[in-house]
């Protein structure tokens, strides 16, 4: 029941953001040159155990076309570090294993940007930005949802 409530809130927040024109920046607006440094900084998190060892936990938040989120809520503050995103996002690889597909920055301050891309409203007091650096997204590297990522189990 709790999972459905959280997923419902996430879906409503994403729908509201889309309705009011709050969308991710396009891949053509830059920021992609810094992706190699970001990939180098987050490559170790392909191993979920390393994400857990870093203080991140399974938030129990799996979103269809996005994935399962591992983060440390204690790091959700007014700042973001471009090379140390607050969350790692994993998707099922079809064989029952989690595969790192994206990273996500989470802040409590709406005036944050990463690599030229502004964080956007997610829920009251939370602003987010995804980067699909481990699973190409045909929509946009910086989009919230990735149509290549399936539904949550």
C-alpha cells in the first residue's frame, strides 16, 4: 500500500510538472561534455553493494520507465555536487538483477543546476534532475522518464 502511495505521488508530481511546462532541458543544450567525468565518478555504483556501502539505501521507490532509487535522504539539502549525485537509479536487467541506468540529483532548493541543467520540481520541497548516462534515452539524456526502461516488478 505504501509503495502505491509513493508511486502515485511521484506520478502526480511528474504529471503536474509536465502539465505546467516544467520539463528537462534538451540534450542539445550542452552539458554532455562533462558526462565522461560523471561516468568515471559513478562507475563503481554498477555494483549495488557499493551504492549501499556509500550510505545510499533502497528507497523502496520504483517508478515505471525510470527504475529503483538508491539514495541517502540525509544528503537531500540545498546543494548538489555534479560528480556525486544523491541517487543512483537501477532497472531490472530482465534476469532479476539490478543494472545502473541513471543518476539523479536531489535538492531542497529550486535554484540548483548541474552542467547547465536546472533541477525541477518533483514534490513539495524537493527538486530533481536525472542523467541517463548508463542507459541511452531516446527522449533526452536529461529527461525524467526513459521509454527503454520497463515497468517496475
